[in-house]
């Protein structure tokens, strides 16, 4: 029970200390940052580089592979 209650604070610390990287393919105004996570159910974190204190998307390994595959296939293109 304590592990569940403490999870948000552990995750917040983990995200604060995360080694965030910006994609080399990012444009000046359309940048995202990604960080591998070491512990917990999430393996990868993704955030908007223009709003570093904003929402973070968390992916397990399978979800991250699916997100990357969908991105490469144009599944998330807005045009």
C-alpha cells in the first residue's frame, strides 16, 4: 500500500533527475524531449520542450515501440 501512495513522489523525483534529450529531427518550434526511466512501470517519458513543467507522457516498452512505429507510419500527422 505504501508503494502505491509514494509512487507519485518517486516518479516526480525520477522525472526531475531524468536525462532529457531533444530529437535531432526536431524543428525549432516543434520539439519534444525523451528520457529513459530506470525504475517503475514506465520505461520512457516524453514531454514538450516548450513546456518542461507541463504534462509528461509515460510509456512502457511495448507502448513506446508502438508509439514510434505509429509516428514513423504517419499515424499522428495533423495534415
